[in-house]
């Protein structure tokens, strides 16, 4: 009897111990994020503000010789910036304390090229201080952008500059409170003023800044900070290889701690990387980073911003959205409206989680323990999760709504404190008694959101089809987002025919030609419009079923290009130069740079500028970075009317617009001096002129 009792006690103890062993927290899958990286990831959405001397010169990048007296924003109000960002749902603001021109928005004691010598506030102003105070007032975190490249400083390229750079870094990280992120731009070296030298200075960005010791200084001064850098030693965060507002559909928060990082690694991460380096998507609410009056009609539309949201935050990244500050020191009202409409739509899209009141089951639960049950994915807590047994890498979650329910979005999150695991998953809907696959994807990470056409079903099934280790899912949501129509695309071909189109299926298009806002009572688009000369077209897409309209698209076209001919070229693809289709391109490959492109406009025009659009293919070659532009009335006597660089064209290959003093001419000559790859290819999606 005693023996049996003892055996029973031992068996009970063994069972309890076995159960405890099986239900313990799953082992972490290294690498895992630091606490700083976790805090940053949970911010999800924050702002850039770009403001400097080149705001007043209408340049993309300043050369470092801009007059400090230009800086006098009479209405500068960082509280306005902070209020807009707060209302837009952002969690912080990164201010460009110093861009490439070297001008400092704070009164740095190490240079005279700063606000202390500007007319603004009689030299007593400190824009970084005002930004810090405004962030504190509105409950936002403050970040600092400090360009490593300085086109003004005489010592740039020399060892002495590193001391200067770190002195300024120390000022910014010790005088303005807690800093959540420091941003070191990847643009380094080239032509500049450099204290009057006016020369080209090249550096090795992987070694020149001694990033290891620079990072150590940053972390000593701001222990809770994250570091963004596109060069040198691996930072805490990575660039995604584009400024267009998206990261790869597959997005691992991992890289290797050492070695080169080509574009595909930046864009997709590295599945088996040995360092946790998550992605940050940075883009501007306008085509460029600094304010240009010509872009007042080019503010990103609501559908465009929503696409960016799904392709950044919805793909395991954060979103850093830029506001270009106007010369008066304010955010433009059009930018404000776009950001607030964006915030409103995101809130509406994810207001009701249809899974919260549903019944959730899993095909496997870790030791059948409640602490790892499927319910943990909908309990609203970020630190609970569903987990499977260690040996299970494929499993499913079934959400039963109890009745037919309409939805078009799925949100799912991994518990990344224990690493990123899921490699592939599918989503099925139970319709008319059958399971139908409606979406599939690869990685999840901190957050993944899938979009698909609205469907009505009583149940869904999330299938983890491949995972590096046992899946750990912390959160899941099912939503029915409102319909948003894309703004239509307006294009004009060489003959002057204007077309209006959209990727959406079903909407009608309405347009105006007199500058008024189009409505469903405006002219209806049916066939391409025959046009000649300058014209302004505004158009909307309209869905008759819902009565909803898209944002307005506005395009201004100059002279038609029907009579244009390229001189001295015999290539059937030459037509792509001015066919009006930005998806086509032409390349000069048979000549060493510099290389000339001469166009006969077919008649004399009063020219005052030109436009260049590089090849829009992400893997393209021949993106021209430096140029000269000439005009002639006889193709013999040429006058140079514009020369310089297309700043930041590699990362932001948008329309490049250059204006010059009006001049009568029939011929134009575009001379490509250099491209971003330093080879002998010159590529063009479109060439156009601006007439007076």
C-alpha cells in the first residue's frame, strides 16, 4: 500500500514537472531586437521635417555657398509642425538640424554658418530648441538628422572634420533632451563650396567617419537611442534602398553584422542574418524633400499614402514621412490636409476588429496550455501570444465569426521579442461550405497587413505554411476597410493625345480643361482628347455604385512634341524619349561620356527651362547626375543656359526641372556629363521643355 502511494506521488510529481517543461516559454530565435529597437518599432509612424537654406534657393541640395542671410522664416512655428504631426497620428519628429549644405538650424559654437548669423530672430533663434519644446508640449519624441557630408566646411575630407562632426553631434545629443533616433544620411562626398575651395572631394564613407567610435559616442550620450545609417558599420536601422515609400513583400528584420549590403538585402533583409537590423521606410509627402512651389499640385494623394502605409507599416517596417517646410517656416496647408485625411482613413480602416468577438481555435497549442492558446491572438495584449510545440512549424488558426461577415484586410503580428520566424502563410475563407484561398504572403515580423477584394465568409483560416521555428503569433485582426479610389493617371503622347486611366476596375473618369475642380457633372472621358499647345487637365475617377470620387489629379502640359526629331540618331527606340509614357526608356550606350543629345523642336520657341525624367525601372542604368544644357537657333551656334547636378536623383528618380532665363531657340542639346554609376550609359524616360 505504501509502495503504491509512493509510486502515485512520484508519478504525479513527474507529470507536473513534465507539463511545466513542455509549457515553458519557447526559446528565443536569435538574433532578437534590443529594447531600443522594440520601442522604436512600436512607434510605427513618425515625421521628417526638411528645412534649410536651399528652401530659399529652390534647390534639392545646397552647395554650401548659399547666403546665410536668406534664412528668415517670418512665420516659423514648430508648434504648428508638432500639432499637425500629432493630429496625423505620428509619434515623433526628426528635424534636419544640418543638411548637406552645412547650414545649422541651431547656434552651433563650432561654425559661423548657422542661425546665429541669420536675420531670423536677429540671430538669437534656435530651431532645434523650438522643435524640442514643441515635441515635449505635444507628447512627441524628438529625432535628429545630421548630415555627415558638409559642403560648406573647409576641413571636409580631412581628419580634422571628424572632430568637428563629433563636436556638433555632442551639442545636439546633450542640449535638447531625450533623442529617440539619430539619422546619418548616406550622401557623402562630391563637389561643394568647402570654405571657398569649390572643388570635388571624395571620401571612403565606410572608414572616413570611424563609425564604430562615432556610434559609441552616440550611445554614451543617448543610451535609449536608435541609429540610422546608410554606410559604414552596421547601425540599428536600415534603409530599404528606395525613397518611393515601400519595402519588399518579403522583409526580414535581419542583416549580417559585417559585409556589403546590396540593394536586394536592403529591400528584403536577410533570412539568416546574424544581426537584428529592421527596416525604416522614408519618403516625402511631395516628390522631393525640400519645399518647391512647383510641387504644390504634386502632394501625394490619399490612395497613394494608403498604398505607402500598406507597403511600409503593413510590411514589417516603420514609416518616416517628410514634410517640406515652406520659406515662411510653416507646413503647407495642402500637406496638412493630405496627412490628416490619411490619418482619418487609417483610423476608419482599422476601427473595428471583426475577430475580437469571434471564436478562435488552433490546430496546435503548446502543450495545450491556456497561456499559449489561440485566444491570445485577439485578447488585445501585446505581450501574450499563441505558440505551438517546438516540433511544429506548420499550423493553422481558425476564426469563426458565427455568421457570414464581409472583410477585406488581415493584420497579423509575431512576438518579435523571441525573434522573427514565419517564412510563409496563406489565408483561406470558408464560403458556401468550402475553403478558398484568398491571399498568401511570406514574412510577418512585427506587423503584416494583407489587402484583398471584399469577401463574405463565416470563417477564415490562417495557415502558417513554413516557419524557421515554432510560430509565435501575438496579435491578429480582421477588418473591412472603406473603398478608396486611386487618383487617375493623366498622360499625353507625342502627338498631343491626352489619356486618362487607372488601375481600378469599374470607375468612370470626369475632367476639366479650364482649371476648375472636376465633379461627376463635368465632361466625361471616353476617348483620348486631341490637344495642341499648353493645356491644364484635372480629372477624377468616380464609382457610380458607391457615389465615391477619387482625389483630383492635375497635370500641366507644355508644347506638343509632334514635330520633334532627334538629330543624327538612327534608332527605332528613340521615340521613347518623348512618347509621353514614363514606363518606356531610351539609352545611349555606344559613346563615352560626356555624350550629347540634340533635338530639333520643329520650330522656334521662347524657352525658359527643361525637364528630365530618368528611366523609372528600379534596376535601370544610365541615371544622369550631372549635365549641361544648350540651345541654338541653327544647330551650329550653341549657348549654355543651364548646368549642374540632379541632386539625390539616385534615391529619388523623379522629374528633374531646371529653369533658365528665357531665350528664343529651335534646337536643344542635353549633354550628359556623368551618371550615378560612373559608366558610359545615358538613360532617359522623358525629355521635355518649358516655354514662356
